[in-house]
C-alpha cells in the first residue's frame, strides 16, 4: 500500500494529496475495468471514480464530497475482495484531506 504525506506549506507545484488521489483512483479504475465479474453496480463505481478524478483537476475538493464519493464506490464494489486493496488506498488518500470522522454518538 502506498504511503502519502501531507503537503508542506510553501511548497511549489501540485498538492501531493491530489497527485496521490489521482494515482489511487487510476489504480482502482484499472483494476475495476479488468475485473471479470459482472458487477451490478460497476457503472455507478466507474462514474463516481471518474467524478473523483475530475475533482482532482479543479483544485482541492471538499472533504464531504470526497467522503460521499468513497461511500458510493465502496457500496458498489466493497464486497469484491480483489478490489479491496485499491479501494483501501483511495480511502487512505481521502483521509489526508481531512480528519477521519468520529463515530456517531461519541460525546466529548
């Protein structure tokens, strides 16, 4: 599994999180494309992955939108164990954009 670092303030070029997300999304798209099973929600996953990819080219995406996309993709392909490592990589990179949400019902 790839390891991504948070961006360094004052750095030049593209945000490394965006490049990491592009790479992770590309990997999952390729693995989904060659997966032989007839997945009922394949089109949903493909469309959401395309949307995620597009978001990376229009600035830093909103964290709630990234998380929604992750949920849609996970719902569409989450039960396919062959895709689990690539899906986990997408999640890992999305987590870099904002803290992992706390479980519901937890009170501080």
